[in-house]
C-alpha cells in the first residue's frame, strides 16, 4: 500500500512536469510556416493581398521570388501601379521605389518591419522569429510575437498577418503558378 | 589645345544626337508639323464620335526587381462620356467600374465605393484611363506635354504629365492609334523607376449597344 502511494505520488509528479513543459518544445514540433506549396523557393510566387486598416481596405498583388539568397518582391495594385519593391534578409528589409503617397518614414518603417517578419519568419537567423511562440490548433498554425505581431496559416492558399499595434491586417491568397486564382 | 576642344565639341554633339535618337521609339519617326496637326484632328474627331467600346485586353507588366513580368487579361466596356467597366478575369478577378462621379472597385469580397469628385488623385486617374481608351484629354497642354510619332501601321503619341498627382504615378504614357480608324491599339505606361505596363486592346467592338446595367454599382 505504501509503495502504491509513493508510486502514485511519483506518477503525479512526472505527469505535472509534462503538463507544465515549456512551450519551446511545442515550437520544435510544429512545422515551418511557409510550406513549399505556399511559397516555392525556385519560382515566383503571386498572392492576392488585402491590407485592412481600421478605416479602409486596400487590395493588390504581392509577388515574391528568392534571388541570390534574398527574398525580393513587389506590391502592385491590380492595374499594375507599383506600390513598392522590397528585399529582405534575416538582418534587414529594404524598401525601394515606394509610391510617393506612402513615402513617409513612419509608414515605411511599419511596412519594412512587417514585410521582414512575413518573409523571414522561418529563417533561423531571424532573431524575432526565434522569440515568437508557435501553436497549432484546428489545422491553423499561429505565430505570436510578444502580442505585437501575429501570423496565421489557414491553408496552403491563405495566410494572414496582423500588426496588433497598429491594427493592420494583411491577408494573402495564393494565385497559382498556372495563373488561375485558387480561392476568392 | 584647339584640336582637343574641337574633339570635345564633336563628341558632345554625337552624344547629344544619340540621346535624342534614344527617345524615338523603335519603328517610329517623329511626326512633321503637318502630320502632327492631322493626328491631333483625327484623335479629336474619333474621341467625339466614339459612343461605346467593348474589347478584350492583355496587360503585361515588367517587374524589374524580379526580372520578370506579370500578365493579366480581361474585358473593357466604355460608354461616353464617363462610364467605364474594367474587368480583370485572369489570373485574378477584379472590377473597376466608373459611372459618372462614382467609382467602385470589387476585389473578391471587398467592395469600395468612392466619390471621384471628393478625391483629386482619383479624378485624375479616371481622366487618364478615359484618355487611354479614346485619346481624349491627351491634347490638353495644361495637363500634358505631347510628342507625336508616325509608324507604318500605327501612329503614336507620348504624353508626359505636368500635374503633381500624375507625375507621382508615372513618368510618361504612350498611346498607339490604328492608322485606319484611329482606334487605340495599345497603351504603354512607364513608371518613374522605368518599369512598364503595356495594355493591348483586342477584338474591339465600336459603337455597338451597351446596356447601362454593366456600369451599375450593384
């Protein structure tokens, strides 16, 4: 009887250790955010992008391609008017050819920070990525960085990035390589 | 010393000639004054007599940072004087509908309705789009400076914007007109960084009946 009680105590102790295991180990088990279907390293990837602010919804096309170790891309509106070009690495995001209406330092800083997070989240050298908390529930992968940024993968066609500080929501819907839209 | 100066002047002259020639599009030559007047007259006549236009379009956009281009297709409907429906069908669906002072864009579930009269930039964009369809407005010297070129099957007008809102969006726009009926065959927009968007109009149906329902914002 004594041994049963002692064993039970040990069992309870080890069980509680399992329950309070740091989330870090869950991170190691969750997959990369960008799957090969969602973002192919070997070719250009096109997405429908919607940027929602508290007062407006802006739509366009987001194109990205890996060139010489950098993710390079462009955001244009449907008519082909360029909003901006960008290059990202784990260290930095550079914005180029920014449309004059948004060529303000505070807007560019926000875009650069958000685009870098979006593109480099799986890069082991991206310091913000390693500090983010990943969770995987109901087939939705969520990455939360200090409740400032949140990134969700709903499927291999749709992802969403939220800048919680400024209430900006970026929704990406994949346009397939055969140039047919996959989802509305 | 004199020999050196002569060489320097000759070289400068040759370089300036090269620079001027580089501005002349391939397959075209600058219009003479007579040809220019004739083109202006034809453009003005056609834009006045164009009541409706329906066509397919093919849009190619260079993305120099990706060393690539994006191709899109769609349909366009125009009814004089300010009704336009620009509908992308491939690879994405997007509608831009102008009906008088109301502008509506539909991208999937997202519909935006804008009063063009309250937004200067949008007003200018709408005018530019109409200009690209029927050539109207491009001869307005207060808004654009224009250069005229003559080709074998087409004539071409290149306009450079003077207004700040348009200068911020593009460097110049070239419209190619058929020599037969002065219909707009293509529009080429060059951005400030050199990237180009070329829109080719195909299967044009001119002055056929068009139901106003097409331009409704419902």
